[in-house]
C-alpha cells in the first residue's frame, strides 16, 4: 500500500488499529462468558441426568411440573448467556465491514484527488489499493472468528485439564513380597475424615485387631462410621491419622493390585452390568468355570432363582440390574465376592434386602465353606451378626464395646437397646 502511494498506507495504518481494538474488545468481553456458558450447560445436563435416573421418584411424588419448571429455568439461563455471546459477535462483522467500506471510500476519494493532480497515481493503483484493503481487513475478521473459537476451546481445555492432570491421592507402595500371615487386619489409633470435611472426623481413635479366620460383626446406628471403617482396608480412602495394616503390613506399602487382591467386598448397593448373570458373577474371577460359579451361587443362595430362569446363568441382566429384585441383585453380588476367593471377605450391609431365613442359610454356608477366611459383616440387624466370633459396636465414630453376643448383652447398653428394639426382648430368628 505504501509502495502504491504514501497516502494509501497512511489511511490503512489509521483504520487497522480501530478494527484490531474492536476485535480485542469483543474477545475480552466474551471470554468470561464462555466459562459461564459451560457452567450453565453443566447445570442443564445435571438436571436432565437426575430427571432420567429419578423418573420413578418424580412420578411417585407427582413432581413433573416442578422438574419441568426447574429444567426450564436452567435452560433459560443457558440460552440467555448463549444469546449474549452470539449477539456480541454478531456486531463484530458489521462493524468491521463498516470500517472496511469507510476505508475504501477514503482511498477512492484520496486517489481521485491524486489522479487529478497528476501525482503518478493511476486508476489501476486505486483498484489495487482497494483489493489489498479488502484482503487485509477480511483476513483480520477471519482471525477474529478464529480467536473466538480459540477462546471457547481454552475454557473447555482448562476444565478438561483439571481432570486429566489430576494426580491420584491413592498411589502404589513398594512392598511386593508374600506375607507369612494371611487374613489378619489391624487398626492402630486410626482417625478418619472425608476430604470434603477435613475437620469432622467420621472415625476417632480406632484400635482393633482381627485375627485370621475370625468372623467379626460391626453394628451401630446409621452414620456411626461402619462403612467408612471397612473402606480403609482396600484403600478406597486413606486414614487421616494412625495405621491400617493387613497381615502386619501397612496398607500404604502394598501395590494396590496386590492389596485389593487380598480383599473381596460386597456392597449394599449392588452394581450389576448389562451382560449375563454368569459374566456378572465372574467379575470376581474372570477365568472361573461354570461349576465354580454355580458353587459360589449356591453359597450365596442365588442358585435357585438363577436356575429357574429359562436361560439360567446365561440370562441377560438389564441395565443396572433392573430386571432383578433387590434381594436377587444382592445375592449375585455376594456370589461375585465369594468367587474371588480372597483372604478377607467384607459384607457391607450386603444382605439388607434378604429375608432372615435366606440370610441365615447364607451365613451358615459361609461358616462351613470358609471357616478359615477372615469375614467382616456390617449389618443393621443383630440377627445378622449374632453368631459372629466378636461384635464391634460403633457409636459416633468410636468403638463403644467389643465382645460376643452374650458378653455384650451383659456389658453394652447400646447393644442391649438395639437388641430390645429389634428382637422384642429375646425373640430368636434361628
């Protein structure tokens, strides 16, 4: 432009900064809105997910209108931010084109004067200047659209990298050898608080030794820390203070694969997958034979209802086990736990959906088949833990009492109260 005519270069040098300033202004203004837009979309998706997962609850409580209103509110907030961003960038193109056309008018006007004054500028020079100006300003506009895309992508990238670059808190230890003792558990001065509430201890100063082959029942009110306690053994969480040991080795020293190979846990909420019953059970042991699966199922009292199905163990399970009852899901979950053949079996209230007769048969079979395996039974019912070698009574995150059923009936007020409320002064379920 300067080579064509000095005045053409001066005009472009004056108008280009104006375009650049507008572009920078729009990007700065829109960038925080992209973050807000993603957060609004998160909220919208969360509501949709909750509504789909909780459809039955919504219908049962006749909350369809409330959920529709909640969705519409989140959707309107999302649309509002989206509109602001789109409207903001819709101004950018017209303003840039306006500056472009004003620049072209000025070049034509100055060029016309220079042609009349015979300064050496020709009509061809003017057309070339107009072409160059259009190319330069249109390129700036395309760059602005590119920066818009980059700004939006950066917001997503920051959120994505927060997950991808997150380092796991639970990491492997160094111990790889074999232990002489098999199935011993120990808690030494253990306290524990969840990461979200670091100042509120769920467990406080827990000291407990569980010997190999022992059956331990853990009893306590809701929120007393029963599940939190057993979650420390496979290192779903690490204790805040104190030491958790398996076979006299601190759990933090184990390789996670080795540690979790020693422990088999059946949770209260039974997680089943959209595959056959056989495949769901063999999650505990992928190379298990059908006979091994049948044996584990018979101990878990699941064989009768499985074999009653048309396709037996190869019956497909619906998503999240929707085709099975709560008790059936729990028995499949227990069969999976048993099949793993670990040193330590943990039943975290995993028989809550079973009737007392089925539960009694399960524990009788476990006692017969796995007499040398360490077993921890978490339960709300005394009938579930009554025959354990020892029963640990938890109260507000502390061990209130330890002993067998008869000892606790004489020494523990909390145990006596639970017994009286559940068994009506000594009614037996044996």
